[in-house]
């Protein structure tokens, strides 16, 4: 204890309790990080060239408090983005969307937009490989659902409430997570989409 002049005793301040807030903005980042690590694995071993597509953003206003600390303060989406990933695998164009949910029995269809469904349909018409990777975080299960089944469900259900996991299990393929690569989705593409090509 330190003795201050005039015998003033300083009060020890209590650390302020942090207020816990829930941020859903990066909810799917761990799944996305696993996909990115998988794609890096495929690229490093010259198996495939697949990258995350950047979101098309128009920067409107930048604040420069210091030259080295430029801060974007206003930006807008230039256009609606299509899917998350695209690239080339064994001479085939590959294009896919990745979605994660905490639900155990279904995936909300509000996660899919009409322009994405249209984009996937166009990729399939051009004979590209197109699918969605669906991760159920509460179940720790990942599925590859061919885009044709997503499109069919979306059109029948008219973009309704949710797609049941039973539909996904019936029409999709379970992707078993591993160490390297973390999410070996190209194994499914090889076996079930390319037919062992």
C-alpha cells in the first residue's frame, strides 16, 4: 500500500464489467475460414483454383484523420452479389454458395435470393458445376447440395420459409470434415457430380 501525503487513501477502482453484445455479422466466419483453408490447400497442391468472390462495393466517402488511417465512412453495394466462390477444377468451371445455420432441422430460404438462384441456373445451363455448401453448426454437419435441387425447391416453394434437412440429406451429400483439407468438397464433386472423372 502506498502512503499518500496527508493520509489520503485512494480508492481502488473496480474494473468496469463488459457489456456482452451479440454480433451476428461474422456468424459464418469459421465455416468460411474452413472453406478458404480448403481452397488454399487445393491451390497449393495444384488440385483446383477456387477463390472467394469479392463483394462489389462502391466507396462514396472516406475520412482521413491521418494519411495512414484512412477510414471508409460510406459505401454501397454496386450490384447484388451472385455466389461466394468460383474457379476451375479439372477443366470445369465451378461456382458455389456457402451458408451456415444454427437451426437443427432446416435452413432458412431467406438466405437465398432470386438473383442468386437465377445465377446458379445460368451456370448450370452453361454446363458449369454449381452447388451450395450448407453447414449446420449445432449439428456439426456439412452437406453439398447440387444447385439443381436448390433451384427446384426454391421454385416449388416459391422462396418460402425453410428447406428441411431431410430434403438436403435426400438430395445432397454429407461432407465429412477432416484435417487437410478441412472441408473436402471436391471429393463429392469427383464422385457424385463428375462421376469419378
